[in-house]
């Protein structure tokens, strides 16, 4: 039987990689501008970390985790998301002792056992950012502005920002009770998952995609009407700061996130172009998480961007990576000089390709076209004898002569590119 990749795990081939690099580089640039530094944490953690952070009664922990027992008999899990591991590292290395405000970002693969479909895979990739140590709504606004800048810089204007507040341990229990009493008489019409959620995690019912459940939960009480006064003030300030920075957003009081650790501000960047895979980035505040994991009582807020979904949205945009110059040779005698020129030009920072295998001139020129080289040159006995050659700009056929030296070629290309 032919060996293939595991279902839901994908190879990223070179064309696609260029798109991914564009996404990753844009994120690094925008995040670093905002003062965030990269943290790299393992892809596998003790299972208990995710149970204690994401919550036992969430879809992720109940059915989506890749959990297994290692050879030492320990239960380990491939990370389904990034925040838990980053917070574990923050506590383990006491990062808060060096600086009470930590601004961290990460990127890498996450693993969830879900039904694979467009925009939903079993290994997928997230780019995330977290600020810990700040309660102030300013941090919420900066995180949201940074996420908005990322989308602008990447060239996607369609996803829109939706925000909500999920309250805090002070006010959420009363909301949960109000929601339960509203849904109690409609429970018969809910899907099996929601019947279970009714007991364990009724807020999740608002997030169910099953049409019957959407219908039954329509008109359910709004979490925003049950916020305590300090959560209400916090949310008002977040909105005020977003208005101050002219960041567009809408309020979606039905947005509940799939992880239990969220408090107060939650948000999603939503697209209409990917069917039910509508969230391309999501996050929120998690003021209780660090203490829940055994650390000090430090608040935090962050988000994760789904790289595959961004790549799908960028789908028809071309990201090319083409050589500046293709050096063709008439015969074997010119290959040494072509190789030295290529080597020198590469060291000078130009992207140069040549024929590796002594192919015919015609096939070398076909390759120059295929690689979309911007300039080409043919070196024969004549060029070697005179020490100069004619360079052709491939786009319009413009011809220019230059000395066959690294400096000569470099300055010609720089001049023509101005
Ligand atoms: P969804 O509602 O689509 O399942 P989610 O709420 O489970 O998303 P989060 O846990 O908030 O997603 O993860 C943040 C982002 O990671 C999502 O907005 C999405 O872009 C991406 N993402 C989540 N799960 C997957 C997956 N299985 N495959 C690809 N991308 C994913
Ligand atoms: Mg999910």
C-alpha cells in the first residue's frame, strides 16, 4: 500500500509556502512593532495542562484532543491551542518576575481530532499573541488594533471584528442561570451535544451550528445585559478605545468562545467566504487562567489567527519568488566563469540561477522563462574574450551591455531597476 500522510495532516508545498511566509512575516513585523517578542514552546504538554485550562466540558477536551500514554506511562497531549503552553512557560520561568507585563507571540502547529473539511484540519497552524499583567482595557484595545493591523497589512479587508464580553466569575453564574431557565422548556428541540451542554456548559449552546439549536436559542437572554458594573465599565472602555483609534467592530452578544478560561472581552475576526469555518482569528481575556494553573493572580488577553484560513482567503493572490538573473552558457567552456559570476552575485545579494547540467541553449532559455527570471545573459566564447555581454530584460526585451564582473552586472541591474 502506498504511504500517504495521516488524514487531516497536510504538506505545504512551495507555492503555498510563499503565501505562508508572507503571512508569518507580516505577523512578525506587526507584532514586533507593537513590542511583542517570540516564545517557542513544545508541541506536546502534560494532558492535565489542557484539562485544567481549556476546561473538561469543552468540545476540545471532550472530543478533539490527541492524547496518548507515552512509554513512561504519562498521559501527554499534542497541543490543541497555544495559550495554555505559553502560560505554563510564563509560570514555570517566572517571566512575570522579570517584567510584570509580558507581550509574547508564537506560531506553529496545533492538533485537534476534528472532521477534516475546507478550512478545518487535524494539524493546523496558529499565530497567536498574548499580553499578561494588564487589567486595563487599553491592553484589550491594543491587542484588537494589532489584530486589525495584521489584516490590513496582509491585504485582507473582508474579515470583520466582532466583540463581546463574557463577564467574570462574579456575574457569569447569574447569566448562566438566566440562560438555563430560558432554555429549559426548549431542551427537547436541542441536538444531543446541546442537551449535554445544558447541564455542563450552557453558554456553548449559543455557539452550536445545528439549525434547530440556533432556532431554539434565538431570543435567549444577552450576556451583555447581565454584566456586573465593573465588567460593564471595562467593556465600555474597550469600545471607547476602539472608537478612539477608529477601529471598526460590531457587537455580537451571542459569541461565546470554545474555551472555558475566557472572561470579559472576547472577539473573533469573521469572514463570509469560508462557509461554517467563519472565524479566521479569535481570542479574549483570561484573567483567571494563570492562577488556575498554579501561578500568581495575573490577568491576560490574547488571540490566535488560523493560518490555513488566512491562506485560503489569500488564495488567488500570487506570491512569486523569481531570480533577478539567469546566466546561460553557450558551451562547457563558459561554465566556470558563469559559476564564479553566480557565486559572486549571490554573495552581493542578487538572486541568480544558471544551468546545472550542460543543457542546450534553447532549453536554458526555457528554464529562464519558467523561473520568471527578470534578466538573462548568454555567455559564449565572444563574451569571455571581450569581457562584456548583453543583458536582456525579460519583460520587454530591453538590451544593455555590461562588463562580465560582479560589480559590473550588479550596478547594471541596480540601475535598470530604479
Ligand atoms: P471553529 O469555531 O471554527 O471550530 P474555534 O473556536 O474552535 O474555531 P479557536 O480555538 O478559537 O477556534 O482557534 C482560533 C483560530 O484557529 C480559529 O479562528 C480558526 O481560524 C483556527 N482553527 C481552529 N480550529 C481549526 C482547525 N481544526 N483547522 C484549521 N483552523 C482551525
Ligand atoms: Mg473548533
